[in-house]
C-alpha cells in the first residue's frame, strides 16, 4: 500500500482492478474542508487517461511492475518483435501496445518491456535516442534571433521541429518523453 501523499509522476498503482501510472498530480489544501490529491492517471492496458481525486493520506495498492531488458528486432507491419537479452526468447507486441513509442524504435535498440503479473503492459524507452534526419528543408538565413525551427523527418518516420542549422544526414538526440529536439549528436 502507498499513501496518496507519496504520489509522484510515473508511479504505477492499482485502482479498481486496473493498472494506472500517475501522469500528473496536485495536492490541494482548500481553506475550508480536508486536503485532497487531484490526479491524472493513464491506464497501462488501454492507454486511456482519467482524472481522479483522492483524499489526502488515502491508501492505494502499488502495482509492482517487472522490467525485462529486450532488444527490438524488426516489425512486420502490425507486430513488433523483441528478444530477451538474457534468455534469447522472442516475443511480439502489437502497434496498440506500443502507442507513441513506435516513432523512436530503431533496429537493435535495447528497451525495457514492462510486465504486470505475467501480462505484457507496454515498453519503456530510454529518456533520449539518437536518430538520423532523412528529410528537411534547407535552412533560411536571416532573422534567427527568435530561435526559429523547421520540420524534419527522422529515419523512423517521426516528424519533429529542429533548429535551422540541422541538415539531411545529421544525427540528432530526441527526448522520448516529450518528442522534442535536444541537441545534435
């Protein structure tokens, strides 16, 4: 059991028989009445986000998630195949289970696959990945004091905003949590 006072972003809890991860939380102490915790929770199985309010100090079950390091091998359109780096067992996950992570998966990349009571509930990417730019317009010289950006397509098909000096063939580091450009690698 864990207290709602100990909530933090990314914590995985069990509520009403479902597994949720805490996306946002805010402790509210109104002038009148008891304090409470307002949260946004993401269902780990379906990806749906709900808002839920808990009393301050209320106890909820913590979901113990098992992580196994696996290597991304390939995809056949609908399924993505991974190999356990210790046992060499292979498994597949559907597009729906991977959600937005597809945009950052690169062949032979090591990631963590998340399991809850033997059931696969998703994957956890590294905080940043390095991907090659395959398509972008040439940078326009001129007023760049405003931090101008342009659209770029990466080797995985993801489309992001990058600074004007980035060219085709450059390798850039991307934050997988937000999808933002970090730096040129």
